[in-house]
C-alpha cells in the first residue's frame, strides 16, 4: 500500500479471547487530521503476542500508520515490534 505515513501515539491495547481460549491483542491509536479536524481511530491486526511496550491501560508509544490521504479509513498500521 502506498500513501501518507503518519507517526502517532498509541491510545490503548484491546485484549480478547477466542472460543478456544487463546488470547489476542490489538493496538489502538487515534489521529486528528490537521486539515479536516476529524478524529480517526486505527487498529492493528490481531496479534497473538502481547505488545511488549504496552500495559493494559494504554502505552504512550509511537506507531507508524500508512493512510490513503483520500480515504483515511483505508490504512495499514505497521506492527513490526
């Protein structure tokens, strides 16, 4: 995917459990578009391993998100940690 790369702070980590009892995690981050002043919420793909930088209450770490400038709902959060 090509687009605009933004670096934003993570907001929280979502935790869930599938029917087999396996835990999963999702990192959530919010971004305010400086042009439209609209807030967008981005989520990572489901992760099997706990993101080590995060606590259950949030984290305050930066993540890179690649967005389509014409449609920020199309995005890719880079999860290389």
